[in-house]
């Protein structure tokens, strides 16, 4: 299972991800959609351990 709880990430005064919480069950195909600049790549980087969240956990 992939889980994120209250993930938050800031770059200076810009809030990139704001207290995001979600879970994905094994074997379930899941889309991760949003407009440009919504924080999709930042969220995936935090889940993969490539970037540290300023708050929350994954």
C-alpha cells in the first residue's frame, strides 16, 4: 500500500503541497491528475524519498 499523510512542501514562500492525504491499495490502477503546478511531481518525489516533506509522512 502507498500512503501519504498530511504531506506538506514549501519552496520559500510558495506552498507546493498542502497537507495532502491519500492511500493506494496494491493491485489498483490509480491516476494522479492535476493542472500544471499542482504539486504532482513534488508529491511523487516525496513518496519516493527523493525530496523531504516539510510536514507529514509517506
